[in-house]
C-alpha cells in the first residue's frame, strides 16, 4: 500500500493473552483496516513464532511509521511469561522492520475521550463507532457483569489507542476534536 506523504501511518494494537486487536490509520480521518488476530493455543515456547507470524504481515502490507500499543499486558507484569513474550515479540518485529513503537496508557485513553475513570469500555467503543460509522454494525452489545468480553471489543480498543496517539501527537486538531468528541489529554 502506498503511503500519502502528508499523513503518518499508525498501527494501533490492543494486546490480549490469546489475541490482539489492530487498527491502521492514515491520519485521523482514514481508518484503512481493522481486525483481530489470534494465537490461542500456542504454548510459551511456540508463542513467539506464532505472534511474529500474525504481526509481520501487518508491518509488511501497511508499512506503518509507528506502532502504538496499549499498555494492558504491562499491568500483568514482566513475570507473566506469556504477556512478556507477546510484547517482546511485537517490539522485536517492529525493530526488524525499522518501525518506531510507543505505549498508550488506559488513563490517557480516558482523558483523550473525556470520560471519567469509572467509564465502561463500551461507552468509549460507542464513541469510536460515531467517529467511524462503518463500524457501527460491529459494535458488540454492552456486556453484563456475568458475561465474557466480546472478542470484537479488541478492535474498538485498538482504534481508541490509535486515536489517543493521534491526539497526543497533535494530528487531531481543535476542529477534529469536536467532530470526534475527543479532547486533548492534559500534559
């Protein structure tokens, strides 16, 4: 895919223990691709190869300028070998493709979307679907306290990571903030 020279291509990731959600942006208005990649049954010894096999095509096809990762696995801690292996593999693959990478914290996402700390993820996902109406039909129903999270929520989480990064890097300007219902995080 050919990059528009005026836009930064961003690959945003929401990492989970058995899958990751991704979103590819070219600037804030252009959501090029989104989806979920899984690595469910790989044991820790094979996990690195499996994750590399899932992430490398995204790097090759979309040639992002930067990879942004939500620091959710970091909350598990480096002692958790599966989470550490996933993160280490993705950052290694990014280096192999000469792609910069950075993290976004959960609190920064909430500040960017202007929502309170106790806001449920579904509320942010609903705002994301307003920004990108083509995703409205993919918005999972709000989950009940006894239900597992819908696997598709990883896509909305990845998109919120990408929008947060774009707000941080000031690629979302004041006019865009109104149209996207976002606000710049306090610095």
